């Protein structure tokens, strides 16, 4: 049986859906506002039509920005990219915290991470944060932004807040 999660609940899937794109169509979801995880891996939108589904597959349909649906607005690729990098960075912070609590030679239970992975996890977390800042900076400089916002320069405040949030703490520099 194929398992899918939609709106936070496990649902029995459409067994006749042969690809992720067909599955998304069956649920009548807007492709711009969801993230698809297939057997534990995130699948980019351009791969949905080619990604076959098989019996026993696990598919997660995640609405990254549910508020966009509630407000009946189209969620932009900019917001999705920004969200992806921010939440990825937060996931690395969580993993780094777990690794800080380990003694040398121990592993994170069920994950395979070792205390020696701290530096790599720290670097990837900081890089993800900076990618989020980069996405925001590139968005702010788009010509469309001046049409969408009365005072686009106020977005630079968000940029500076983001930038300071992703600066490297002293504990991660060791």
C-alpha cells in the first residue's frame, strides 16, 4: 500500500497514480505552494512527471506556506526558496545541538551522525542561512518588488534581521 500524508494526515493514495505529478493532480494542489518528499528525499517540481510511484512508496505532500492558501494568494518561488533555506538552516542548528551533547566516538541514535561531524553540520547550517539571506537580497532587488510594495526599502530591515540571525555564534566557531 502506498502511504501519503496530506494536510498532516496519512491517507491511502490513489493506486492508479503512476507519477508524483499525477498524484498532485488528483489532490488538485497548486504546484507552486507544496513540497514533495518521496521515500525520504525531496523531489524538485521539474522531476514530478518523471518520478514513478510504486507499491510501498512513502510520499509526503507538504504545504510550505499554508498562510498563502488561507489568504488566497499565490506563493512565489522566492518565498519557497527562502523558506527552504531558512528551515534547512534551522534543521542543521538542531542537529548541531545534538552533536554538541555527544562525547567523542558516540553517534546520534538512529541517525548515524557522530560527534566528529560537528564542523560539517555547522558549516552546512551557516551556508544554508546565508543562502536564505542571498535569496532575500536578490528578491529585494527585483524590479517587480517596487510594484508590490509601497516602501520596498523597508524589506532591507528584514534582510538585516536575517543576516544577524545567521551570523556564526561563538560556540559554533570551535
